[in-house]
């Protein structure tokens, strides 16, 4: 599956970059993520609690930054296994930040996600719907954090 899109943000690229690479900020912005731990300069582990169709569970994952050009480009590889079906997920993610004027940034993302096992049987439509909910909430939380409304980010 391919996911791509862009998000307009009211902050300069460096500020957005710093938010995305700060573990506590990133944890607060991605719905369901917890136990995010930095293993080394470019590797992180964590768990995301998610509901996909009729199944809810924990998805332990490992993310590794494969390439970066601060504060504009980042490529990462994410791998995980869900706790219920033991299906595996791997994703190649690319994030690009482009300045669109004073304190304006467009965050463009592209993710190629491969799902193997019983979770893949649920179907493209259900998985895309789940991803859309997560992306919408992520956008809301990133904007709130950049605006300084930390109470909304935790809600």
C-alpha cells in the first residue's frame, strides 16, 4: 500500500524537524504510540496500540533512520509484528519539509507499507481507513504542539 500526502504547518522547517525528532513530542503526536525508546542515533523502538477493523492490539515496532538531510529530508524503515495475529508490517517512509515563506512549512510524506500474514486479509479498504484516522489525529496533534497548545495534544 502506498500512502502519501502533505500537511501545511505554521512553523519554519527547523522547528518542525526538531519536533519530529524529539521523542516525547513525537510520542505525544502519534496516536497510540508509547514506550518509544532511542536505541542509538538512528534507531528507535516502541509500541503502537491500534484497532484495525475488528482487531485491537499492540504493534511493537523498530524504526531506523536510513538517510537524513536536516532539516528537510528524512527516510526511515519501520518493521513490526502485531500481538494478535503475528502478522508482520514493514514500511519505507520518506518525509520532506519545504519552506513556504516565513514560518510556513509543507510536510510531504510518502510511505510504502507491506503487510504479511492474517492482518493482510482484512483488506486494503479497512487498513487505509485506519491509517487515515491516525494521520488526521497526527496532523491535529502536530499543529497543536507547534501552536503551543499542549493540553490539546494530550487529549
